[in-house]
């Protein structure tokens, strides 16, 4: 959340290089978070439906 805020409104809002680094890191985070949710859903689905 801090990286996103800094990218939009903080000291680095006009720094394209830093914004690109933040963007890459946030995309990796979102990908990993989505994968984690899918793994949890699959576990629950298999646990409740045999």
C-alpha cells in the first residue's frame, strides 16, 4: 500500500524509474496473492467435496 501511495502521490511520483520498479513489484505481489487465494479455494473445495 505504501509503494502504491508513493508511486501516485509521494516523493517519487515523477520518477519514472522508481515507478517502473514499484509497478513490477506490485504486479509480482498481486500474482502471488492471487495464486495463494486459488490454492486456498482449491484446498477448501477438495476438503468439502471429497
